[in-house]
């Protein structure tokens, strides 16, 4: 995002040539926003290269929704993936905050609103960042239910946020090595099976969607 558009696109093409099957944009790293000249150039070219674009809005999705809608309308051939449930829980540093974090319902509604674009997907990921509870993060079940209704299971995919899932947060305060949200990768992958999901939704969430989207 810091390069001139032509140079940025060349870097993207080099990633494709090296075998990458997707890229991720840090939404806050684009001077001038996601719809800046370089933002549009990268997003458009990613679609032409069949590279899904993940968007990480670490400070929350709310302020980026208008730009994402614009990109979806102008470049519908580009697949968009919203990372980490849109970071609707803020601050997003992880499970060590407890009651010091709160839910940004505007960000959540923004995430649901993007479902009208069929090329938009959502990563049900970094659950320790989005939940106000310890594993198995049961407070997220209604949220995932709403996503299933809006997007369908075929546009949702799980992600662990490895390796940060291991201590249950990142960054951690000095002297703290883990939080109540700490999980091994294997245990993290079992969390969704403890929710009330049917077999088809669980299969899509835990690999089917990602396999189809990334050509695995």
C-alpha cells in the first residue's frame, strides 16, 4: 500500500507467480484509504489474478464499510474476505481484556450488510478476540447463527489465528504468558463442534469453504 500503483501491482503479480492463492490487506495501512489509487489498483488486479483479498480492520470494520461497498460494486470479480468477524469486539488485542472490551454493534451490522454482495466471505476466526467468554466462546453462537442466515455456510470459514491462539491473546501485558482463552491448535479446532451447528455447516466452516475458495 505504500508503493506507487504500478509497483504495487507488480509485487502482487510476483506473489501470484510464486504460488500464493490469496492476499490480505491491512485496511488501516492505505494512505488515502482502501479506495485510494493504489488500493483500487491492487484490488482490481487481485480479482484478475483470481487472488481472494482478505481485509483485516484491526480497529473495527465500521469506518471501512463504505469503501468496501464501493470496491464490491466497482470490481465484483474480486473475492473479498472479511477477517476475524470484522473485529466487532474492541479493543481487538485479545482475550486478556475481559470487561474492558466491548462489542461495536455498528461494526457487526456493517459485516452483515456486506452479505448482499455474493463475492464477500467471512472468516470465523480469532475467536478469543471476538468473545467475552472463555472457550468454547458460547456467546459467539448467536453471532455465527446470524452469519449463517445472512451469508450461508458456503461463505463462512474457520480460522485459528495461530500462533496467537496458543497464549490466548496478543500482545500480552508484560509478565503475562497466557490468558483463560489459551488453546492448543487441536483444541481450538474442536470449538465449533461444541456449538449447535448442523453437519453441513460444520463441514463448510471447518474446511469446505476454504478448500473451494483457495483451490486446495
